C-alpha cells in the first residue's frame, strides 16, 4: 500500500477538438532554468516537487524520458496560441519566462546536434516515459516496456484537449528511436470500488464524470492488475480513505 495519490489524466471527460496538437521537448537535467521550471510545475501539480533533484540523474541515464508539453504555434492561430499562454502564465506568474531547447540527450542517448535547436518555448505541462514503475514489487520491468508517469497539464488549459494531444504525441514518439517501445503501461484509479460515493463525499469532491480508467480504456489500454488499496487521501477530520488502483497496458 502507498499513500501517494496519482497524477490525474487532464480533463478526461472533455471531447477535444481535432486541432488540439502539442510538441514534446526534452527536459534538460543540466539546465538551472529547466530544473526550476519543473519544480514550479510539480508544486502546481501538488506532489513530488521534492523529487525533482533526484530526477536529474534518472533523466541522464534514460530511466526517465521526461518531456515538456508545448503548444504548437504552427497549428494554433496566433491569437488562440497567445490566449492559451496568457491563461497559463496568469495562473502561474513564475512560469512566464520561456525556456530554451538545450537538452543534449533523450532516453539516455545523445540527441542529434540538429535537434538541439536552442529555440525558446513555453511549456504548459510535462509527461514522462519511465523504464521502471515508481514503486518496487508492483510490476517487473521488461524490455521495450515504458511506464507513462509524471503527467501534468496546466489546469487553465485542461478543457482544451491537451491531455489527449499529449498522449497522441507520446505514443507516437515512443515507438521510434531512441526508445523503440513495444508496450506502454500506467497505473490509475479504478473506475469502480466499494464505498466509492462515500469516499468522494467525505473528501468534498464530485467523482469525475468519466473515470481515468475508462478514459485510458478508450485509448486501447487494458487492465492487467488491480490493487484494492493503492492510494489514499485524508478528509478534513483526518480519516484516511483508500482508492483501488489498476495497472493498464497497451501494445503499440
């Protein structure tokens, strides 16, 4: 059992527009600006901000393939692009400065010099593909399997289809070098579990209209393992409420 709560799929109940597209740009573990921005985004997410420093070596080694989610200015009209960036930076003023594309490696392999553009970009989220699950003894690593993890999209933009677009992008890049992935896997809250309504009521929130599990299932992910007490949260009285979790995978 563990008491950490999973990072939710961004706005899974939204039906995105066909034009929602994003770019993925590697996180640079040797750039102070990249490190600080990742810390700020993890603070905004609400968990694992203290682990960012430890992610640097994991990124260098290829155990993490952590990438920024970036709006595509070529597919977004300039007015729409600027409006989205403004929504993000208004909510998070500390994230108002562009970063530079400077990462020298991806998936533990050197990037081509032509890929390291040095261009400015504004990240509105991030997503990672990891070679190992974040907690031992749940799922054994295997060749060609990567775990989707550390997935965050700026809340002011979560109704715009960027969660779907990010998954499209990461699934597409995973099958190519340097990862050459065969399977993508993840863990998320189960769609059904005993006392579901009581738990959400105690925590003062409405359950999502479309569960994370169902959202991923629509993308072709299938459950291969269930854990009845996987994550927990405490209510205002300090009582701990457990949520069932499922592990899902997809051949790509």
